[in-house]
């Protein structure tokens, strides 16, 4: 799970997800995600995206598509208050 650092504690306390990476409000979440993807040696696959997130602008969604052209961006239900979940696979 990649989300704003300010939301990481709530995620840890109320979620089954244990692999949580936070980013500061001034950080680029796509850059943070790309760093994690490369560090984990993940291949193109799927990323779950909360399209209802206030932080996922049209511009940012387009940037995701450009950054990960061989990756499927899947819509996730609003099961959490955060914008994106990296799905291995």
C-alpha cells in the first residue's frame, strides 16, 4: 500500500495490509511507487487505483499511464480511504 504518510498509522491500525509505504504531501507518489516497484523487481502487472480519491487528479492518472504503459490500472472499490494499492502479479 502506498499512501500519504499522514494516513499510514490509520492504515496500519485498521487494515490487514502490513507492507505500507508512506509519502509526504510534497512528494510525487508516482515517483515513490516507481522506486518501490524497481526495488522489489516487480514486472509490469496490475495496480489498484481508487478513482474516487481526491488526490488522484486527471493529470496524475495520465501520468500513471505514461509511467507504466504495460501495467493495468484497475479500479478498486473504496474499501479504504487511500488512493492506491500495489498488486503483485
